[in-house]
C-alpha cells in the first residue's frame, strides 16, 4: 500500500500504523448489478479497497460488459469512472495492478449482463499507540539479551618443537 508524505504527516507523531489485508471478491450481474464496499465505522480504522482484477465469469454472453467504480475524490465529491470494458472474444479479463480506493466504494455493472467477478484486497489501516510499541520493543530487547553468544576465548599457542 502506498501513502504519500502528505498523507502520513496527517497522523500525530505519537502513533504508528498497522496494516492488515484480507481477500476481497464480488460478482456483478444483471440480477445483482452493484456492490457497495464499506468499512467498520471505528474511529481508529481506515478501510481501503485495492482492486486487482476484473474478469468475465462462466456463461458470459458476447456483449460488452462495462464496470464502473464510484468513490470519493480528493475534494470530497463522489466521482464515477469506468474501470473495465470486457468482451468474451477479445478482452475477458483486466488486471488493474494495485488500484486503491478509500471506503465507501460502489462497483456497478453499467452495461452488459455479466457475470463479472471483481477481486482484490480489503486493507485495514489502524493506528497503534507508541506505548503499545514500546512494550513490544522492550520484549524484543529482552529476547536479544537472552540469545547473546558466549565470549570467544583466545586459542592456546603451540610450543615450538
């Protein structure tokens, strides 16, 4: 996950972040044309959706299937952008790399009947207090002291024969 210096400087200097990632997948079709990804509403957690692939599922027809994503831009306004235009004969799958969006995010099958599978990672960023980190570091320091090697003794000199 990539953060710019501007984003990381928003956090107070007394906190660090912890990142957890979980697999994410949803299927869009004419029966279920949209999916909204939302995170928990806990204060110290931020949820991100990192989209990796969009691909046609089994039984897709010979038609264009357009997938659109709706999220909040840097100005706080909703914006919708098509991220894939799939067709069974020429482009059945698109790799998006590491396309990160902050929750809430809505995925919509704008055209076609699908099925279209969207997969990626659900990323959870939490703030960790320095006091929690210092306890962990102290425990790590104790382990290092216990694992120290014994002092090396100098070799005995051989007598000349």
